[in-house]
C-alpha cells in the first residue's frame, strides 16, 4: 500500500473544514450571476467535499486526469441543471485553491497550482453531453434500448416482460448482464447526470433491474458451469449504498463457476473479515461510486492486511477507479477492473480454477 504524501494526507484529514471554507465564497446559499438562481446548499456542500477529495487523490496518484475527469463531470452536471458552469466552476476552483492554502500548510504548492491551472483550461462545453453507454450495433442493442425506454418511463412490467421473453428465446443470462443490464444502468446514471431523468427515475430503474436480476437467480445458482474451486466475497464498505454494479459482478462470477458471497452495501470491515474466514475466499471485490468512499476502501484493506489477509487478492472498481486506475495502488488493492467482464479475467490470473 502506498503511503499518502503529506499534502494529500493533510487535505483529506481537513476535507470538511476546507469544504466549509470553500462554500463560504458562494455566500449564504444564493449566488447572483446575471440570472439569479437558488443553490441547494447541502448538495453543494457535498459536491465541495467531492472536489476536495478528488484534488487530494489526484495529487497522491500524480494523475491529473482524476481531477480533470471530475471537473468535466461537474460541468456536465451543472449544464443539466441549467446552471452556468462557465461561471460556477472557475469560482469553485478559485475558492478551493484559496481554502486549501488557508486551512493546510502545503509542502509542494507548485504541484497544487499546476493542477488548478489544468482544471481551469477544461472548457465548459467539453462534457455537456457525455457519450451514451449503449452500443448502436450488436445482437443485444435493440433489447438494451427497449429495456432502457421501459425503465425510464416507469414501466416495470414491460421491462420484466422483455427479460422473460429474452430467456424464452434462449438468450444467455451472461449476455443479458453484460449487454443489457450493465450498459443500461450506466446509461441511467448518464441521463441523471444530464438531468434528463430525476433521482426518483434513477432509483426506480435500479430497483427494476435488481428485480429482473432476482428473476434469474434460480437459473444462476443451479447453473451447470464447472465449479472452479474458487470463492469470492463482494462488498461495498462504509456509507457506500450503490451496490447494483457489484451485485452484477458477483452474479457473473457465480455463473463462471465461482462460489460467491455478496454482502451488499455498507458492509462493516469486521463482517467482511469474518466471511472471508468462513468461506476461505480466494478473492475479495470492493466497489465504490463516490470519491469520498475511497478512504473507506483504503481503511478496510489496511484492516484486513493486518488481520491475517496479507496475501489475499483484492480487486477494486467503481467510478473513481475508472478515472484513475492508479488509485488501486493507493488503497492497497491487488488490482482494478473497470467492468464485470474484466474482473473475471483479472481474477483468473490469481485463481485459474
């Protein structure tokens, strides 16, 4: 596990204080920028903490893309809300730059300034319309598009009927997971980011997909795939509630002949250790969708390494790791996988079965 450098460690340790100081530059929840609008202050405080965390980990990894990717995401999210990112983002960068220097004593201020300079060059329209996750071609493209249309229009029965019909037509369950469920859930996230759908629609879509997956469990857990003799535990730690992606990973491992235990969201590290011992698992998969939960993964891995699992294979994944795979080394993981298919390929390196 790599040790956090002093600037990164100090920024993370003072994340909340820096975020509060940063927010003070926006006034008392209202900013007038030609066209007045009300800011949702708690949400912007949350974004401020994300901003601080992305900055700290970008400094630690030496990977500017981690922070720049977040800035592009922020531009896109603001554009979706109809807010002027070309005004808010430079203000946020200036406030954060000032706040970091006021709260912590930097050992390498030049590295910090270089990162802010790069962030200021990200054009406001660069990611206003991020590319779709749905593939325009392929045997499952039509089904994925139709399934997405059903779930974003709150048609649960219609969506589940599509899945039933696909199974009746002998579509492989792995293909449903990899070519329908996985890209559609990512597309749902993109549509929320662009404010094409609401949080309520996003939650409905995820719930429907989880229901569709549960319909397939009888077949998944009686599948006749050759058992590999390998076992894996999968969990989201700390306050991480986004579990559906990791659930898909666990199911696909099961279909590949692994014995799997999925612990779901907010799994305590002691519970993970207990399950690892009970199952004799060869692999632990951990996931987070938010940068503020990366530290929880780091602490969990550090705890496990000290608790008798020094040589355990640990794979990590999720949005922050997709922006910078170098984060895997920072948190002490064995490796990283951007998606379920890659996770299985990576796992075979450590447990060929």
